[in-house]
C-alpha cells in the first residue's frame, strides 16, 4: 500500500519560435497558426498510445504563471487517468445535455452574443468572452461557434480564425494589464472510445461537450480561502473587464 | 438569469498580536493557544446565524501566500453554501466509513505512526505528518489523536497540545525553508444539523469525519497543468521532506 506507483505518461515542450522574444500577441498570424497546428498534430500522434486517456495542452507565460523557461514555449502532458477537473467539466456538460438536450456551451455562446456584455472579441469562427462566473479577474474563454467536442477536428479555415482571435485577446490583455503573466489551457475531449476499461464512459460526448480555451491572467494569488473551499474571490466583475478589453485601441500588423 | 446574486456571509480578520513582528513559530505557547481559542470562539459565535453552513479559518503568511497585510493575522469566512472542496472531503470520508466502518483519518494516523516514515512531530494529543500523496512540497497535516469531527469540541488540554505541535512544525518549516510563505487551513465539520434545508445531509459526520489542519508552504507555483487537470506535480517525496524536517535541531524557548 505504501509503495510508489509506476508512472506512464508523456511530457513535451513545444518551442514556438527560434526568436527568444517571440510572443503570441505580437506574432504574425501564420506563426500562431503553426503553433496551433503543432498542438493538433501532437495530440493526434499521442492518441496512438492506448494507455493515454487525455492530453492537456497549456501555456505558462511569465514567472507568476509558473514559467520556468524564458524562451517562448507551450507544453503538453498525456496522462493515463482522466484528470479530475476534466471529469467534473464533462460531467456537468453531460448533465445539462440530459436535462435540456442542448450543448451548454452552444447555449452560452447564443446568450452571450445576444446580451453582448461579456463578449470581448469575435470573428467568423470564434467567440472570446468573459465567463459569467469568472474565477479570476480578466479570465477569458475562447469557443468555436461551430459545435465540436474535439480540438483536433478543427478545420483548416478555423485554425486561421483561432489564431486571429487568440492574438487579438492576448494583445488586449497584454496592453490593458501591462504584459501580465498568464496561463492558458486547452479543454478538449478525452481520447475517443473504445479505450480499454470503460467503453461507454462518455457515450454522448460528441453532442454534450464543446472544446474551448481558458486564459487566466495571473493578477491575484490563490490563498487560504481558495484552497480551503474551492471557491474563488474575484474583485473584478466580468462585465467591467470586458468593457476595458473591448474598448482598447490595439494595433496589429498584417 | 444574468442578475447578480445577493450575498450573505461574514469575513473577520483575527489580529494575533499587537507586536508587528509576532509569528506563530516564534511565539510563547500561551499566545498561540489564545489565537486557537479565538478561532474556536468565533466559529461558535457565528454558528448562531442560521444562514451560515460553514466557517473556514485560514492563515496566509507572506506575499507568495496571498497575504495582503503584513501585521500578523488569521482570517475567517462564514458562507451560506457548503464549499465544494469541503463537500468532496466529507464525501470521501463518508464513503470510506460506509466501506470499512472506521474513520479514514484514524486509520491514517495508526498506519503512519506504525510505519513512521512521514511523521514529522507528535505529542500526547496531536500528530503532524506529511500526507502520503502530498500535492505540494513540505505539505503537512496536523490531526488530533482522539477522534473528533469538530474543532470547537477540542478540550482545554488539547488546545495546549495543538499550540505545541503547531509551533513545533512551523518552526521546522521556517528553519528548513528559510522563512517561506505558507497557508494553513482548518478543516472542520460544517455547522451541525438541523439546519434549514437538508437535515440529513451528513448524518454520520460525527463518526466519519476527523478535523485537521493543512499547512502548505508556498514553494512551487500552480500553473497550467494544475489548473487544467486538478492534479499536482510535487517534486519532493513526502518521505524526503519528513526526514529533513524531523532531523532539524530547533531551539524553542519556554
């Protein structure tokens, strides 16, 4: 019982550019798109290892966001168990689907576009918004308009749209908040069934889940209250941060 | 649906000493004990407000732990809903109890004392240990030897024991890690039933839960992987940190 478990997994560092000063928000669009395509290719490749249940892609930028290398990079971790937070999100999405027979993320997109108080940016393929119950100041979600549970199924045209919206909002965050540290995390579906173990684990995932990217600027510190409760104190209303980000005049080349 | 919720709650700052330089690990025992008794009295007093389900006591020490005031203080927050992390812990403890008809924390104490690889300090009433699956380097739990679900039921004699063990381990942490920032959080039972709403919510809590204190030195940064998965990467084995803390020669007056 007290022995160490043997581990299996993959951890990859995706070096985004040979240029040490490169950054998402300042990059030509095609370079960002290449990074996104690298995410896609690595996720697909690692799917070949049947021991992996999930691959998480994330980016830690700046010391306060936990970056331990200064050179521009993203990371990817494949794990053999379903992560707890992923499970919670999938479960909640499924419960909503069972109740309403609609995808909760599609409903959020429709409502937010109609209300238009928390939409920071949009283009033909993507919407960037401040979540209604944002845990952190200036937290952002980026979602594809077209329902899809799996990041790797993004069309070529959509990759341009995603590069465009990511550069746009990261530029706004950088300008408004003086180049803050941030994390972003890709939330996509686990590797498709059948996998060994539980073939019916997420039977309706194609309909009930909707991939998205979470961006969290690191402005506040998680402390005793957050660790003790799992609740978050956010001193900035999402409507207020949306206003700030939306009203910014930003200059983007190309 | 998009209106703000009205809030109800309490947030109190417990000023621990008039001395700006005061710190748990350097204090005479009776002063620490008075702080612990203040926790107890405030939790009991706030129980009078039937809208509150739970009171969390915590301490953020140092900038990296989220302390926004330099003067020595603890904090207390009473909330009208059960915190998610508390619920998860209570639920896991209950499941173990249903399975084994024993308290999981009592079992951990027995096993850890027998194995004696992760016990950092102990006295007549309390045990301080590094959790088997510590999320953070040098994370510590302090548990009463005598089974009890509710911090406020601690006997007068036990308050001396708790003050003693807390000072001991916080002194070890301070010495070993060069005065690091840390958080500690009290995990105690929610306010007793009957409360309005769900009278049978935690029917067996007296038997299945065991209050304790979690101490987390802030040495690593929570980043994309942790936010994305809810899993934690801990570069220090708990057996190794235990060894370091246990082997320290510390000098305590009184």
